[in-house]
């Protein structure tokens, strides 16, 4: 029998499996399709710095810990698997037109309070850093910029490949196309998880199924506010690299790759479990791209995709025990921060699952905090 059955093989589930396996636990991961093919794969992979302040929001403090862990994890995964997950320090520019000046100023104040290294820029200075933005200055669109020095990026598919390979090397059993349909509960414990392939017994169970976690947790008598928010991304190819840094303007962004690819993202759509790519969203993203960088009119659109982010009602993930059950846990609802938070989530949830007191207070993320009924 496995020590832990992890239900959901995205970046959270695979990271947790890896951390538990490193501690000598016998782990199995099951996924309704194939590990790493939902929101984790679709993510752009941008990792902005988080506040270092002692009085920061618990989510920011968790993110700051996780960002410190990312380089360690990237080096270890490379050593164990030979797979580079693409973690790079790229920096980022946050841009403002007339309508975003107040928002940019507020971001600068908050960043300084949190100890984040930033530099406020004039429009001309921003364009000197990224010459592709010069037409936006000439047109009067670009009014100011904010340079964030320590922004990171990670290649999401590479990271998932590295995590899956590292899990397999450490003896984790991974089962694709194995959807959990229900549970057998005896007293205050889960005895088995039921699938079409049969029942799976384990000592402990953890739900890490992203946007699908709410449905699974409801089968355990717990009602949490997690819903899918669709995000669509367009991938462009240019003859030469257009940008050196990640660039944000309002809700959208550019993420450059070293090989000339450029991600343009993303939308925020409350459309249920609809993963379709739509012409309306693609048009919105292309219009954004061309408005800010006119030379992208001639870029090749290589592909586009969508993912369903697991959004909680209060913006915090659910991390902890499932109330009423001794051997059930959840790590879900990370919304747009799954990649950022994965290492810290894995470390502290692994401690909890193994019967230890986590080194970080998970109370603000308790599963029961928004139970209805």
C-alpha cells in the first residue's frame, strides 16, 4: 500500500509527490487525463518577485519562500534528470498608458515597501531598454515604465517533464487516464479512492486536481469555492528576438523566449470548464500586441492554447487537512500562482502529510475557512 495517493498530476501534485518521495514515502499519482496537461502546461511561466516584508500578506510570504526555493529545485531537477526547466532571471518592464499611470504608481509604492528591487522609468528610458517600444512612445501611448530587476521565467512544459522524470526516478507510480469518481469512507478515514480501473487504497490521500478539486472535495463532504477561469495565450514567432524582458501592460503581457518565440497573454474568462480557444480572444491578444509593438504585424502566429486556472473566492489556495477526515488533505486553488507556489506548497504540505508541524503557518489557507452549509 502506498503512503500517499495524490489525486491530480499538475505542477502542485507532481511537486508534492517529488517532495514526499525525497522523504522516503511511497507515492502514487493519478490523473484524469495525463499529468501536466492542464493549467500547469498552459501557463506562461512568469515568476514575479514577492514582498519580503515581515508583515506581508500570508500569500505573499508563501510566494517569497517559494521563489527562494525555485533555483534550488531547478538545480536539483537538472542534476537528477538532465532536464533544464528553463528557470532564468529575465527582469520585467511594467508599462503605463494614460489609464494605467495611477496603477503603476501604486505598484511602485507597494514594491518598495516589500523590498522588491525596482526602477521607475520615463517612457523614453523604457524604450531605450526595449527599442521595440519606441513606436508606442512616438504615438504617445507609452507614458511611463517600471523596471523590476528580479523577475524570473520558467518553461512550464520543461518543468513538468523534469518533475515527472524525477518522480519516476524516485519510485513514484504515475497513472494517466485514471479519474477518481468517489471515495470509500470508513469512520473518519478514507479507505479507498474509486476509479473505473478499480479502487485504490492508501494510508493518506491528497487532492491536487486544480479546477476539478471542488468536485472531488464535495464527495468528501467539503464545499470549497474553486472555479475555473480560462486563460488563452498566443505564441508568435519572429525573425529575431523582439524583447529581452517580460513586458506587462494592464492585464496582458509579453514573455520572450531565447529562440525568437514570443508569448502574448492572457485572457481572464469565467466560462466554466470550456477549454476552447476562441477567435475573439485571439483577436484581443493580437490587437494588444500590435498596439504596443507594431512590428508584430508581420510575426507568424505559430499556435494558441487555453488553460483553466483554479480560482478560489478569496485568492488564496486551500492547503491543509480536509475537515472531518484523519487522512485526507488538499492543495488546490492556486489560481495564477501554481508555478510560483509549487515548491513551497510541496515542502509544507509534505511536512503536514508526514505528521510533522509545517514550518510555515498554513492556517490562513485552511480548507474549512469558506465551507458553506
